[in-house]
């Protein structure tokens, strides 16, 4: 363990040209700085001079030449990472818009509800495999190469879908595209956060979520715009247009820098320092040392899989994250998000054009309420937000069930359809107010530094697996259970209220270190009688250094990250004497 805290050294086994050019640039900049020091130039002038020197060197990576200012570079990173998440949101909504189309149904010989469910849900199965693959190789390849690799895979899947001539080809295309998306969604947010200013990390995460919903909005309007066509273009174009996003990602990512945190983890210190320099307008020496200390601390306490599953506090904290992400899928969001035009047309009874129009309008509302949730998610707290949300979502699904059931009895009446549509809108509004974000944030918040990456990976895997289950069973459920399908989700949401009340620990206002101490002092699984305030059990936030993240928003980064199993150390995750290490990005 002692060697883990020694100063990170440059590895003599990696003398590639890129590293040598970085090292030479570092020496030139240091020499230039020493020669000009006696002129008493201001700090910003020194940094600007260093940046100009990098731009004039032909060996400097392309991001130094294409983006002349720090602001432009950060905007480019946000745009590239956002495009990956937008593509994710688009894929969530596009198939529900084309599978309801008459042209699609006729071309594929009116597939059964079971086949419809599989062709849509196999995409989520691919996402699961992509996420697992990222866990295995993500730390070896780095953020940029992972993004490019999985974007190419996703592009192949999109092409196969677009040119499909039978359902088997469409299924293979969906599976391949899912693998690419699973890798992208596990990589893009981490890369975005790790290259952002410390003060902008929380905003970066919120942008990822909002852009994801924006992709969902775009898919609804694209399928609506092409719904009037009576040719194969009606469904081929909405699938093929995704290649535009693929081209954007593959064009921009090679011009942008690698994550400085990943470079430090690979002991490429000189490159990491240069990346930090072009990402900042200020002196990066202090930030460089902080990130390096954080990386060393994380590598020192990383837990093995056996330690996580052997029971006790480690297992409990891991299961809490997995439970909440599973509950998010079982709340029924993707019954409606993936199939809303289908639900409105086949269950509620709206005409196909009206169903598409209502779905598009609902998507806009979904985007606006998701963006607005920034205002209250940190004020209200996780427990009350989840309990209130689950209760109202249960009522919403009950209203949908009643509306659909009444419509079956009175097919000539428009009132049941209006009632069901209103409750669907209510569900989306409440879900986007808390349940859309908290289950992604919570695994990173509730896990200690030693198990954060693995805990978040398992929680994400649960999300994709149960996403697959829900999406697979929805078309047969609509066909056979009719109004009973929505009653099932009403009951599930009602059950989530006591589940949160008795088991979910409040994390609002706590650093990760405070959460560690809270679990040490509250070892019982039932937490309904515990003190959930930020300073409970005598723990004051000022007494401890944040562990692994400087804020709850920054901790959300870990919810998307898939790390490597290298360098596991043997530690006792359940012992109150396990040492805490100072770390953080700010």
C-alpha cells in the first residue's frame, strides 16, 4: 500500500512520438516562462503566451489549432458529448413513432406484438452488453477512443436498420446499435465532466440529461413530419437520419483533448498537464496536483468484486443504488417513452395522426419540465421527491387504466381518451421532476470511493436489463392485458413509496465523506426512524473532506462511469477504521 502514495513517475515503456512532443513542448514553455519572469507579466499573460506557443508547433495535437480559445474548446467538447447523448434520446423515441405506421406494418407483414416487443427491446439488450464491454476495456482505451469505437459500432447498426429488408436484419441492426449506444452513454458524460471546469461540472451533467430528452423530442417531430408519406421513406428516413449525428461525433472527437484524469491514471503526467493548460485560462498547477492526488487515492482504495458481494455495509450500499435504478424502469417510463404513439393509438383510441401530434407535444413538455427540475432537485431532497413522485405516478397510471378501460366499454365516447391522455401528461411531468435524475445520481452518492465505479456500473446494468424487460413486455401487455397493463404499473409505483420510506437514505446536502460516516452510525437496513439531516449523528459537513467528489452534482459523474478492475487492493469495506483519503477535483 505504501507504494501507492509515492509520486507518480513517467513510464519508460511509453516513449511514443505524441508523448515526446508533449514533453518537448513542456520544456519549451517552462524555458520561455523563466526567461520572461523578470518582466513581471500578469498571470493571464503567461498562460496566454504558453497557449500561443502550443498553437505554433506543428506537433501539437489538432485541438490546439482548431479551437483558438478556451471557451471555444469547452463549447466543442459540450457539443460533441451532447450529440452522443442526443443520439441516445433520439433512439429512445424513434421506433415507437415508426412501428405504429401503416407502411412499416405492411412492409414487415404486420408483426405480432411479441415480435414488436422484441425488435424494440433488443436495443436495450445491446445497450447492456455495450455497458459491460465498457467496464472491461474503457480504462484501457481512454474516453476519446471509446467514443469513436462505439460511435462506429452504432453507425453500423443504424445502417443495417435503415437498409433492412426483413425483420431479422432489423433486429440485428437494433442489437448492434444498442451495443454502440451502451458504450457511448457510459463514456460521453464522464469525458464531458472530466474536461469541464470544476465550477461547471454539475451544469455539465444536467446538460447531458436535458439534451437526452431533446433527442427524444426531435425523434417525435421527425416521425410526425414523415408520417404522411406512403412509401418506405416513411420509416427509413427517420432511422437513417441518425447518421448525421454519427458523422458529427466522429468528426469532432479526434480534434478534442483526452480526459486529464484518465491521462494521470495512465501515468502520462506531462500530457495531462498540457490538456489542463488548454482547458483553463488560469494556473493549472494546483488543479493538476489535486486531480493527481484524487487519482492516487481512488486507485489505493479500489475494492474488488468479492469485497463488494461479501455482505455488510458494502453490499447494502451497492444494493440501494441497484434498487433505485431498477425501480426507475419498473415505474413504467419506457412503457410510454418508447411506445407513446402506440399507446395513444391502440390503447387510448386516438387516430394515428392525432396520436403522433400528441406525442410530439408531450415530448416538448417533457423536455421543459426536465430542464426546470434543476431548480428544486437540490432543495427538496431525494426521499421526499421520490416518495411524492411515486405516489402521483401511481395515481397517473390508475387514471390511464380507468380511461382506457372506460374507452373499451364506450368506444364512441371521446371523454375516456381525453382522461387517459391527461394522466399520461401528468405522469411525464412528475417523472421528469425527480425520478428521471435521482436514480442516476444516487448510486454515485451512496457508494464509498472504494466501490463507486463498480457500484455505479452494476446499477447501470440493472437499468438496462429492466429497461429490456419493460420494453419487451409492453406490446403483448397492450394486446392481452389492455387496461390491466397500466394498473400493474400503478401498483408498482404505489409500492415504491414505502420502499423509499423504509430503505432509501437521504443524501441531499451531504458530501460523500458524510455519507460514509452516516452508514457507519446507522447499520440497520430500515432507515425510516433515522435522522436524515445533513449534520445528523454529530457529523458536520465542515469536519470532513469530500471523498471523491466536491458536490452532489459532481458525484453524478460516477453514475455514468464504467471503470477498470486493475489494481484492486485488499481492504475491509465494512470497517470503521478503513482510512479516508483526501481527494476531489476542486
